[in-house]
C-alpha cells in the first residue's frame, strides 16, 4: 500500500481496491458506511468515486467493468441500465446484508482472488 498524491498535494493512504479487500472493512462495514446494507456500500463507493474525480486522484476504479461482468459472465439479468448493486439485489433472493456478503465474494471472483 503506497501513498497517492492528489493534484492539490494531499496524500491518501489506501486505494479503493485495497479498501474493498481489507478484512476490517468487510467485517466491520457499519464502522465505515453505517450499516450492513449493500445499498449503503454503493452510496459510500459513489462518494469515494466522486472524490477521486473531484480531487484529481490518479486511480482507476476497481469496479470498472464489474456490472458488465455480472451480466456477461455471471448471467445476471440487466434491464434499464441498473447499477451493480441493483443487479445483485434483484438477481438473488436474499437480505441486504446477505447481498453485501455476496458482493464481496463476487468482487473477489471478478478480481481473480
């Protein structure tokens, strides 16, 4: 994990990919984004993505291509340009917390871990 520098000279310590695979982030999700809900993770990650763009952080989104992967590789049904969070929630019969756990498993598979 190396420090990244923004256009404004601020240093940040963890990439988004490092955060998503961090065991503490996965086992203590409410500490980071307030709940065990996949929907809240999605909102949290959108905020981080906005910051990456707004502060000029040179980082590619680790979720780039994830939605397409869910449709093309995992066979999730896409209609109307739904987000990856909605695809997971609608294509699995589970609670939001179970969907959050499912997201982490799918993310690991997507990244080849």
